[in-house]
C-alpha cells in the first residue's frame, strides 16, 4: 500500500535508538527524506550506520532539544537544507524512573525537562511553519505512564499526561490551518526502557526482575510486549494522507491493558 510519504521531509526526534530509530527506518522505507535528531552525536551516527547497513538513509542533526534555542536553530537549519518539514515525529527524551523514596524537587524538574520540554521545544517552531503553509502532521509518541499512574514513574507520568493534553490542545488550535496532531501511548515495548523500569521496581520492592516481568506480562491481555515496529506502523499511518481526518487522537497501544470506553 502506498502511504503517500515518498519525498516528504520527515523529522524524527530521539532517532538514535528504540522506537525513534525504528520509526526512522520505517519512513525511509516509504521513500521519505528522513532527518533524525538526538542529543548524542555518537549514538546518532551509529544509528545512521545501522540504517545504511540495511540499505536505508537517514540524515542526522545532533541537538539537545531540552534547550529551546537549540531546538529552534536545528529546525530552521533542517528547513534550509532539506525543505519544509511536513512530518514531525517526537520520540526524544525519557524521564528517569524514580522510586517514591528518592523522588524530590530536582527529580521532578528533571523529568519535565527531559520529556515534556523536549517535545514542546521541537513542536513550537515546526507547527508555526506548518500552519503558515497550510499543511503538516505531528505524531507524539508518549508513554502509557500518562494514562495510568505508576508509583515508580510519578515525574515521568506527569510529563506524559501534560504532553497528552498539549497534543490535543495543539490539534484543536491548528486544525483549521491544515495541521494534524496525534499521539500514541505505547505500553511495554521491547526497548532498553523496559529493563530500566524493571530494575527500578526491583530496587524498590526487593523482587527479581524476572518475577516483575512475568507479573506485568500477566496483566496484558495480548500476553506479550509490543515490538517497536508495531508502534512505527501506527506512526506511519497517522503521519500519512490516509489519516487525513484524524487529529486530536490519543491512541493506546498497550495490548489492551488499560482499555476504557
């Protein structure tokens, strides 16, 4: 199926690993001009080489999106070098999981800076240009922690919840200007973040990571973790013209764990 993404300029934040890297590969396969952003030049260039080995190309732009000025500069440079940004996929930033006994003001501020502000700083310059041109699509990949409270992820969960509200707010504000904004809530997905979360929970509870993983899988109706490629497939759809009447959606992808009406 042709998703209509050939030649489109697609920016993916957090493209050096995990869901962001898999999204970069998916868009490259569709023939898009992919620009990946990550804070670490080393990790970003390693990801670029990984895609090259698969016969795929990703342009790279190292930038720390927690800095609003850096975000503004990198988005302007991308438009100067590659043309108007037509799709923005936000995967950058991950708030560290922290047991309640270790949670303090510094950890809360760090969580918002790492997750919420990296997304907002990326969106701000891009959405304004999209609106001026009358078209564009933004997909925010936001963890399930914004939908379901987790004592080990209070700071990050709060950042995710704020991003969900901001996504719907932007969607409403810019719908009349041809810009669509949607969000995805992945649940447990096969990335390094899963092991990190298990280790934090193990430290807080004294239980083994194997026991904790088995318990979490038992609570997922589909009985397994998601693969990053499954998340990327929904990102592709939401970014494509096939989803031209979808905006302001927050889609859970957690195997049915928190399904609500």
